[in-house]
């Protein structure tokens, strides 16, 4: 990215936190965040994204922004989910470093200095690692372990915990990123394409102090599809024909082999094709058509890819208001 396009800012650090029905923890979260950041001596802002809560989270957040100019509230029009809320927070943030974390206090604000220290060592992204998890083994830990292993292998990014939101980024990298779907958990992998230096540090994992998690076993299936999307984005986003071309090549080679065998039997042994090899000949024709279909799909993908990179950036969220004390 052209450095002239990067927003200039005097704020060292932005803490971006999506919130959904977290009225019970807002006060404690704010106090622990401000105590921690004041102790670092760095300039900072706290960007709290209100993601369509049904309790009085928004009212509590407004009161915080009215008394503290470092608190920025981004109110979304409805619940857009964690990826949309994070994207809104990233766009609103002005810090040179952006830290994302959950708002349910499972992430400890007191660990933020560890992330900043690692960034100071020259890394571009620092990812948290819930090394000792307290979740249910069968429902959460085992599926997560499998998904993280797959994500690491598919992306080539050797980190243990893609799922946690607790991460720190240099803002210039996030400005090169457009988030869609539920890809927030794979931001380090997506940014690895830009040559980002990535580090991982252990973080504490505690039982959620209030409320209950909305994530269940069904989330595992969505993660599997996200992994397929991740692999495609990393390897074939700018060259979709290469992806579909492989499938086309296999189908066409199989069709040619089948048709060569049928043709050989016909020419050498005068075997009637429709009687002896009717189904096999039909299979060869079908594979040939499928192969040509894959090529056509790849060419369409190439055109869509060009449109994607040239289109104006459409957001995956809609902001109702931004509250920032003047």
C-alpha cells in the first residue's frame, strides 16, 4: 500500500472491542482497560462497537463516552456479528497499533502490555494463544484443536490459536484488508500474503464471568467452510482459473483416456461402441463436458476477481451513529 494513503495519527494504540448484550461487564471492562493503558504511558483510545444489543449496553456506553474523550462508541444498526463489528471498529480506530479483544472479560485487559512489547520487537501481528483452555473438551477444545491444525496447514501460518479475537496489529496492515463473512478469525493468515511478521504469545483463558457463550458445536461446521474459503483466498484469489483448471485438467485427461480406449477397441477389434462400451463412452463425454464447464467457471472467476479488486469498497456493516467526545 502506498504509504501516502495511510492515515496519520497521534494516537499510539486503539483497543477495538465488539459488544453484544454485555451490560453486566461494561463498567468493569472500562475500568480495567483504562487502568492498564494509563499504566503504559501511551496515548490510546477505546473503540467500543455496539453490535445491536437488546439490553442497555448502548446507554452505558454513551455515558462512558460523555465523560471520557478516549472512549469512542460505534453504534451499528443491527447485530452484524463479530466480523462486521470488528470491521466497523477497525475503520473507526485511529491508533498506530490496533488491538482487538472480546468484551466478556474472558480476555484480560492486563495482558495488553505483553502484546505491545512484542510489537516493539518488530512484529507486525501478535496473536493470543489460549494455551490452557478451560472450555468443554468435546464441544469446544477438540473441534478447536482440529480446526486450528487445519488452518495452520492450509495457510502456512504456524500459530496454534486462530479462533481468539485477542490480537494486535499495525494499522497499515489492516488498511489493506477487507473482511467478509466470518473471516475475522483468520486475519493473520489473510495478512500473511502481504509478508506480515507474525508472533504468538500465551494468554490466560478463564471461565466467562457473566452470561453464556453463543458458540456451540454447530460453529465447527461453519469453520470448516471458512477453512475452504481461506485456502481459496490465499492460493487462488488472484488466479481462480488455476484452481478450476486443475479440476478441468483431471476431468479432461480422464475423458481422453476413456475415449482413447473406446476408440482403440473400435478401430482394432471392430467392437460396437454403443453395445459394448455405451456407459463408458457416455462417462467419457460427461467428463469432457464437466472439464469444459470447469474452464468456463474459472474464466468467469477471473473476471469476477478483476471486478472485486477494482470495485469500490462496500462495507459489511451499517453504522447508525458514532459517539466521540469533542
